[in-house]
């Protein structure tokens, strides 16, 4: 199976696109979520320069989160053992939503890659406990997907 992101440049662009998507998701949520994620993307691209190579994956991630928001949050709630999604730090919540979008809806992204990249985002932008927390929640989500698939 070949990934559509097979070159080192494409992998770097995807990593940086995730960081942009997280910033836009955070900005959207900090604004009260009163607009759409697409509006937050448009607003961000008018004030910040996102590489044209990265923009398609930023759009794909945000569109996927936007279109499947309720399902993503429902699945995360199930994986959040003794936590409420509303009580999480906004960055952790954003990282989890982006990674869940990849795990649940973007088949071209290997699950282990989605989890690993989410942990990296949590290391870069979250608090001291964020990487371990994000890894645990996404591992639980992934195990539930495997169980559903009979694997």
C-alpha cells in the first residue's frame, strides 16, 4: 500500500499542515465557535501565509472535522475514560479532534502515524501531561476501532 504522502517533502508539509489546522481550530474555538471552521480558515489565510503545498491538507483536515464534528466528539467521549471533553484544555481537545478525524475518516493516513503526529503536536503545543494523555485517549479510540472491525 502506497501512501499519497510518500516523499519526505510531502510528509513535512503534512506535519506542518496539522500544526496550521490546530491553530485554526484553536482560533475557531477561542472565538466561541460561532462561525464555521471554513470561516476561521478564510480569516486565517487573509492574515497569515500558509504554503500552497500545505493548504490542501489543512482544508481536508478542517473540512473533515467540520463535517463529522458530532461523531468525532461522540467517539472521543467514549475514549475519554472519566474525563469530559468540555473540561479538556482547548489545545488537547483540538489535537484529539484532528487525530480522531484522521483515524476515523482519512484512510490514507496510517493509524499509528495519526497517533504519533498527534503526540508530537501535544508535545509542541500542549502542557506537560498532554502527550501522554493524548496518546492514551487515541490508543483507546484506535483499540475500539480495531474491536469494531473484528481485529
